[in-house]
């Protein structure tokens, strides 16, 4: 029985009409290496900055680590079969840099590359297009010890990583993204101290931003050279940055958050300039010719979106803003994230106008602290409501002219949710971490039905 024909799909669930979506609209699911692979000490994998960070007391809820995660390294075949049942056309995953280059550079690890070889082959035989992201936050620890993203050399090491991936997978993979959410890992890692390398230093933070941008441009050039028929993009989280209060100071703070969160990467990568408000802060790291090396032609923009972000004024902040929770009266998901599909529609329209590129929504989803029934089933109606409202907003953006060509749910599986460990679940498929059993939730059945409905309309 396929998920779509399962009698447990019990309308009426709210739905978008899907009438406006292109016939070739891509429906997919996303994951990332450290969040699902596990096998942290197997197959010659080197350590990543997250392996060490998770071992620091108090960093991760319940002391969780990605050591085992969803054991996808061993269970990828079953996970691909699940995706096939969902009917997704695409799977976005990331390459663990330390799995294929244990020291970050130098000698490749064949066993690691073979894992991705097998994964790609298994996806292709299931009729699912692999979308590869080169970096989803798990920097090799050896490179961190050499300065990490604060070291300009890291851009070159990343380009070498891109070359290895392109030369080994580029005969079968055509969709590549450079980085996932660079503003998150630079702000959280180099300014707030919430993620590794857990520093708070203005010079390192701005250097990291610039070197990641440089790495993006260099990797795009490598991928173009090595992959025939490549379709290349970059993935940015884009969310409205709002003032939590109505004072001029809060409004100014929100403008600074907007620069760091939404534009510090997308603007130089796609427009060739840093936003005015931070341009002078970037000048120590930015050398002549760098902006041209960063601003390389890409084929699409990946947007990750969940909810608006908020700033408040803080005169002590070197960034010009302090991070804030959403206002108390905001409608929230079970993990406290604001639900505002209109904001999503507007982000898509704004990004389309600003960058003029086809857009793929590379992440969108809802976190929850969920319990399963005795059979492992989860009736995650709130997630269905969230996904439905956001897909509807996407369709509205398309109706207003946004060139949106695909949508990937975050996430296929419950997984390691960074500082929240395994306590926040984002999967449309439940993972029982004690047994590693996978059980599609109601949202998986709903998503499968949406995909099938669109396919039926597109081929009618
Ligand atoms: O789990 C993360 C993912 O790694 C990056 N985007 C947001 C997701 C949910 O927090």
C-alpha cells in the first residue's frame, strides 16, 4: 500500500489548490549530515566541530550528540524507500566534509565518498533527484584548529572540498548548493556563542562572513568547471526582521538584524555588494577583487523559512541589535516559533524582486515535542495545518508573480536539532531513537497526498 492510498488520510485537511504551481514543480524533503547520519566514529570519518561542541557540558539539551542520530549512514536504503513512498521528486542532503576529508584537506577518505556514491545511486534508482549541499555546519575540527572560517585559507579548503565532491558525484548529481544558512552559523557561532566555535568577537565574526562568501564564489567556479549541466544555487534563511517594540531604537535594531540575517550573504553573492550598514565592518577582511570572486552567476536561490525574527535595541551590543523573542501575543508553534504564513508569501515576493532568480524553498516545516501512541503513530495535525498554510502562501506568491519552482519540507525524519538535541521533532516521519524504527506521521501521508494531487493535475 502506498502512503497516498492509505485510509488513514482523512479529509478534510486544509489544502492549497496547487493550481498555480508549475507542472514541473519540485516536491522534496531535506535533511543534513550531522543531524541524521550518525556513524560518527565509523568508516574513517574525521571529527567535526559539532562532535566536540556536543561534549561540552551544558551545550546541548540532555547532553545529546549526533553520534548515532538517525543512523542514516546504515539505514539510508530504507530512508530512500520511504521517500519513494512519499512520492517526492527530490531529496536535499548535505555532505559531511569530515567524512570525505577527515582532516578537512589532503587525503580523501574513500569509505566516506563511497557512502555518498551508494546514496546517490540508490536515490537515482528510486527516481529521486539528489540535491547536494556542500556545507550544513559540520566543519572539520582540524580546520577549526587552523582558525576555521576566521582564516581566509578556509575559502580555498572549501573550494578543494567542492572539487572532490564535484569530481566524484558530478557525473550523477547536477543540483548543488554551496552553504546552508550561512548567516545562522556565523551569527550563532561567531557572535552569540550558541554554536561552535562559540566565540563572540567582532573581527572574527566579520572575517567569517567574508570568508564564507569568498568560499561560495570559489566553489561555484569549481562546480561550473567540473559538473557538466550543473544547476547551482545557495541556500539562505530569509525571514522578516521585525522590531519587538515600536521605538525608533528598536526599529534601527531590526534594520541591523535584517542586514546580518537576510542580506550579509545573499547581497554580495547575488548583487556583488555588502549592505551599506555593514560595508565598513567588512572592509578589514575584504580585499580588492573579492566582491567579483564572490558574485558568481548562480542558477537559483534556495530560501529556508520558518517564522519572522525579532530584534530589540541594546546599546551594549556591538552588532547594533539584540536577539529577541516574538511578542507575547504572537501565534506560535508547539516549540514557540511564530506562525505567520503571510510573512512567508511576502519574503518570496521580495526575494524574487530583489535577486531576480528562480526560487526553491529548500526548508520549511514545524517543530514539536511529540508523543507517539503505542503503535508509534503520530497524528500531527498542527504540523499539517502549518505546512498547508505555508504551501498556500507559496501559491499566493506564485499567483502574484513569484518564480517559485520547488518546495522541500524540513524534515524527512525527526533528527538532531542542534542545541535542542532530540527534544524538538521536525520530521514528517517519526524516529524512535531507541529502536531506530521509522513511522510516517499523519503529515507524511498528507504531504504524499498533496504531491500526488499536484502530479495528477499537472499530467491531466
Ligand atoms: O534543523 C534546522 C536546520 O539544520 C537548519 N534550518 C532550520 C532547521 C530547524 O531549526
